[in-house]
C-alpha cells in the first residue's frame, strides 16, 4: 500500500527502510500551496519518455511505442485536434512532478464544463485520472463548494509509488525540469475572447449580441494581437520558458460583474510573486523579461480595501499596511476580507480549508471581523457599498468588476502608447524603463473606477535570492 504523504514527517519524507528502495519525497506544506495543471508539459528526455510509456503500459492506456510520432492528429470536419490518452498522461505526470519541486498540489476541476475549449476532452481526462487513481499513483483531495457558491477545484499529487517508479526510470522530482518542459499546444481550441459564466462557474452562458459585447471582444482580440508582438520569457539562464499569452475576459452572469482578463496559455499569471521567499528567483515573476529587458511589477497595496474606501467616499488612512491592525496580522485581515466579500458580507465562522492555519497565529475569523470593522466601519454592508444590495451573492463579483476595469484601463491606455502591460488581478507587469508612465496609468485607472488614488508599490526580485 502507498504511503500517506500527509502523515509522514515534514522534514525529509522517506519510505520505510523495509521498502526495496528508499525514495526521497517532497514536503507538501498544505492544500493552500497549489498550482493549476497546464496540459502543456511534455517529456523531453529519453528517461521521461520511457517513464510515460511504462506507466501507460501498466495502466492499459493508449500510448505509442517509443520513437513513434506523438503529434496530435486532426479531427474530422475541421474541428481542432484533441489530446490523446498518451498526451494527457504525459502532461498530467509532467505537471505533477514539476509542481512537486515546491511541494505544490496540482489543481484542476473535474466538471465537464471546464473542458469546453480545452485541448483535451473530459472523457479522456477522466480515463487517465481514474487509471492513475486506481493504481494508486496519485492522491486526490476532492473539490467542494464554498458558502458563497464558488467552487474549490480538486487537487492531486503523486504518491510514493509514482515517485519510486519515476526514480527507477531515472526521473527525479528534484530534476523534473531536465525531463519535462512546457510548450504551447498548437492543437488547443481557440477560446472566445469574452465568456460569461454562471455565479457558480459551472455553466457557460450566452454572450449577448450587443454593441458593448462586440466592443469588449474586439478590445481583447486587439490586446492579444498586440501582446503577440513581444517576446516574454522567464526562468534561469539557459533554461528559459517562453510565454505566449492568449487572454480571455471572463464575466459573471452579465457584462456588469467580474470581468478579469485570464491568460489561457501556460501562464505567467501562475508564477510566484517576485518578492516570494519560498521560491528560487528563477521560479518567480522576477525572472521575467519582455523583449530581453528586465521587468517590474506595479502592485496596488491592499487593492480590496482601497476600492472599498473609494466606494465609501473615504480617504485612505495614513497607515503603512491597511490590513495589519491592532490584534491581527496582515494575512489574517486580508484572508478574512476575501472570505467576507465572497460570502456577500456574511461573517465566515471558520477559515477556508485551503488556507494555511499557521498564518493566523491561532486567531479566528471573529477576531479579524472585530479589528476590521472597528478600523473601517463602512465594511458593515459591502453589498450596498458595491451597488448590489439585493444581490448579496454577487458582492465579490461586483468588487472584482471594479478592480478589473481599473487594471485593464491602465493596460489598454499603455497599449495605445506602444507599452506592454501584462495584467495581474491587482497590478501590472511592465518593462522597468516604463515604470513612471505605468504608475501614472494604474493610478488613473483606480481614480476613474473607484474614485480614489491608490498606493502603488514596486516589486522586484533579487537574482539568487
């Protein structure tokens, strides 16, 4: 039987001495440490290809003999090609091992709606996933629905059995980048530039045939064409990943809510923050370049509280950190506000299961509520503040719509000046030489949408950190 990785010691996890081979295992600090499956990982070494072939043989999956052509075959009637069982296995195992380097769970939803426009079909994914699970090569943590209706996707990680089998084929999770790389999938179906989903995210709704919808679609298409003219890379010298962003703007229920811009390719948006201390410099956004030039990240400090201050007509207080209040730390305040908005202003009774409990220093959500409402009384009714007093369930989506318009307003302004600004949820990434103009554009975006001047902070990573 496989080891239960969660119950093993948290320093260096190893199989019992009675096993045929002692296999070093990564440390997984918690479910909060996760990254989406990209479906773009491919085996690049003979050892990785042999591993995938051996896995497919044991699982009874369709996989070509070593040396055979594995290119995606065109489908009939001009439809985009779909990944085969073998390609899905390669991509899934590749991401599992690549994510294991930093103790990250691999995340992907299981509902068929999330495969619309994806490079693989839901049936193929379920076949590969089921085979890996039955053979005890992966461990799963099922997804669930939050009180506000939003869903948390299923998460996966390799078991000790898969780590051992990989090592037997010469593939160590520590050296996964030498054996797997992520490449753009030419067979991926082109997604529409604008998509409207239900509040739960499990249903794609029709986009209205209106002038506003057509303008929004044309704007995203124009931005995609603009981005394609730049070379975007990240990673260590000699082992650089090329990013080819393809953006889609996703709304909730209508064009009035949500509306963030998501990169649907293997995304720079999933890279760790440039000032992260948990990852090597080469694994973070600090290693990114645009046309070979270093970049900086302009981040709006406490974007949520900044927007809520603006909507309440209140100036920002003279405080170093808007979340760090008497009695609570920054992460406690920030996490409580996120859950509070997500639940439509209903005070959460417990922290979400995906959160790292150690960051709260033993504090409960009620402690955060007391501190935040004492400092910011206007938080008492966020749904009214955001213009959805009768639709409390849309509180977070109304907030995210304001934030998205502010950030994208800056990105589109800079596009008009020939400057590429890669959007994040609450900031942008630009070439370092454009820092001054990018700051001005981001400030203008928040003034226009929230009526407030935000505090902009510049994030840079230090090579070698």
